[in-house]
């Protein structure tokens, strides 16, 4: 029998060509918006681009010492496959780093290295969850709905309110945790730039511990906590990063931490991340990662190990880096608060960490100079892009089903001067609405 022609195959239903999982997979709305902005900028438009959770190296280059170590490792021929679990020297350096900075006592068998945080998040989902098992996650949050789909799990979203800085409480989570296999948290939080206080996180951890005591008594599978802390080095002055197993030590045996140099050291493209957790879970995550091959490059791993041990260099970099990130966040907050006080339809949350600023822009029902009525966040987003050359991402891209006009603004790819220039354009565009 001859193979069907391409023309004949393409006449079949598209779903028949791929798996049901792939057919139903939703693309990233953030990347779609970023692609739109990139096309406009390539065409010559000057836009204050606050859409992507990345760093423009022209604004935020990686630490000089880290760059030198990468170059040195490459010059020494460090270009072959690394061990599947990561270079021993990096796993040991992560242990020292966490002991020194977070007070956590670890061994290398508790650490798995990969090509950034994303592969580790995926591998954690696939390692801890069987198809159909339940994952509880707050919204807004980054990509949990997509990882749930990839793992064939059941997602339970817990909506969080702006009054609580979009962070869940133990009381809100408790009804959803019965029967769940995993709870995922992120602090400082993408997309809101807010962070857990000690009391709130302690109560959540105590809830997980209590749930697991009851499960162990009846021989049921435990509830795990997946804690993404990739932004923990970027807390603003006065805010403190809280660590679950430092607050409630008993939770350590069911907690997997996700971290990387991507955000803390502006090194998104170097692709070095790590998971920290119970040795038996880490070993299975490593086995899965070995089949996927999502390893961090050897040269970058070696450089990261040396940089993490160079505490003076890291602190010098972070001193300047945090100050520049926080200056951008603070200017956005000041600008939006000033506009709110002048009667415009917006509000914002004071930044607490990460590279994100949360703002509510809700001139719903008002009419643009062209006669268009703004009814949704997408309408507002497009209006500000066209009229003010100001690009941002609605919270609907982060699993939020309601449309109250909240947006994420990311400062990693813009200068303070660009923000200063853009704020009057935003105010003028909103003032033109009738």
C-alpha cells in the first residue's frame, strides 16, 4: 500500500494528526503579546515594553564575574554533556548557598540541576502527579494551568483578591486541599510582585503538615508543596523572603523548591536552575530529566558554582541590580498613584519583590477619541498600546477568569527614562476618554 499524499492527509481532521494533549494545549498569551510588540518595534515604533518577564542585557547585564567564569570554562573545553543530576561542584555550591543565605541544611543528593526553572517545574509535576490527581494553585499565577494540562492532572484554581495582595490564605486553601496531591506557591509572585509574610505562609505550611498527619494515619498519599522562589533575591527594601521549611521544619520532607540564576542574577539566557527537595523525589526527578535531556550547559554550571561561592561579587552585583529594578518599580507606583489621585480610573499595589508591578486600569464604559467603547482589559491593553505606546499584560494571561482590569507590568527590559517618558503618555491617553 502506498503512503497517503500530503494533500490527502491534510484533509483529515486536525486533531487526528496530533495527541489530544497537544491539540488542546493553549499557547502562551504572554508570548503572543510579546511577539506583537516585537513586530511593532521592528517596524520602528517606540514602545515602553512592560510585557516580558525577561531582562534586556543593555539594561541589566549579567554579573561580570559570572561572565568571566563562563568564558573561562568554555576556553578550558567544558563543552560536553554534564551529569544528568548536575555537576557535583554546583550541587555542593547550592547547598552552601542555601545554608548561608536561607539557613537550610542540605546535601548534594537534595539538589537537581537543569536548564533553568521551567524544566524543573515540568519534571516536578510529572514526578509527583499521576493522571487525574489534583493540583491546587492560587490565581493569578504563572503557567500552573498549562502544567496541569501537560501532566494530565486536575487543576483547582483558588482566586485571590487584590485586598490580600493576590496571595492565598490558609483559610482560602483549606477547602481545596482535601484529596489534593500538590499545592503550588510562588513568592515573590509572578505576576503581582507581592510576597508572603511570615504569618500567612506559616499558617499555610501548618495546614499542609496537619493534612499529611491525617493522611499518614490512614495510609493515604501525601500532599506535596511545590514552592517556586526564583525571585527571592529581588525583594524590595523592608520585605523579607520567607522559606516554608524554615518557618515549619516538618514540611521539609514534602517540599520541592524551584530556583535559578535566571532572575536573581539577570541570567535568563544562561539556563541554570535547580530543584531542592527530599532525596527520593529528587532522584526520580533526575531520572525523568535524564530522558528529556533538559540539562544546563556544562560551562554555565561550572561558572555558576564558582559565582555562588563568590559572596562578595554576588552582593556587589545585587546591591546595584536590586536598586535599579526597585527604582523602576517605585516610579511606576508613584506615577500611577499620582494619576489615581487626579481622578483617573486606576489603582496599583506597592511592589514587594520580583520585577513586576500590578496595576488596575479600568476605564470600562468610557469612549476613546475614535469612538470605541472600552469594555474589557484587552480593549484597554490595545488602546494604551496604540495611543500611549505602552505595552502591558492583562491578568487573564495568568489564569484569572474575572475581568476587573488588572495588569502585570514587567520592568526588566526598560530604562527608568523610558518609564518617565511613558507615564505622561498614559495619563494623556486616559484623560482623553469620555
